[in-house]
């Protein structure tokens, strides 16, 4: 069974428990201490917009991966990868912040989405297809 290797995110500042428009707070943790280098690890970069991921569909190979979310929107966003034994989420990211999560991916289809209330329903979702 494959498992999540770690969860790391970076944000430039911390907000209070809720923002003035009811968005969720931003989380802050240290930067990654390991590098994701091919061929042992593949880096997948996804831009988070208000309310979409770019690209919304991604295909990659099985194995170690670093999923990078760059929040290019004006709202707080995160990215969850869910499928099979993998269920991992970046922390909540302020506009302009970048978050990471390191996962080991099996060949299968994974759903990606923002877990902040209403964001996935407004279109902030996609598919990650992993091939052998």
C-alpha cells in the first residue's frame, strides 16, 4: 500500500481565524527540507485561480511526486489529492503563496479539489491520472 510521504506548505503571512469575507485562515509551516529531483521524483505544478485549477487535468507516472499549488487567485485556496490510499491536502494558502505536498502515487485516477467551502462546487476541481 502506498502512503503519503509528507505535507508541507509555505505562506507569506498568517491571517486571523477568519478573514473579513468569511474565508478560512491561512496556515504557515517551514519550507521543504528535501528536493524533488527527476527521475526519482516528479514535480506537478498547479495554479490555483478563483475558482479553477490550471491545468484542470494532469497525467503523470506512478511513483514519488511533489504536488505544488501556486495560489494565483485573490482568495485563500488549498488542494486535496484523493484516490485509493492517498488522501493529502496542502495547507490553506494566502493569495500569492505556494504550497507543497509530497505523495507516492499508484497508477489510477485521483480527484483534485479545493476543500474550502463552496470552491469545488464553483469549479475548483480536476483530475490527476497516474500511469504505470
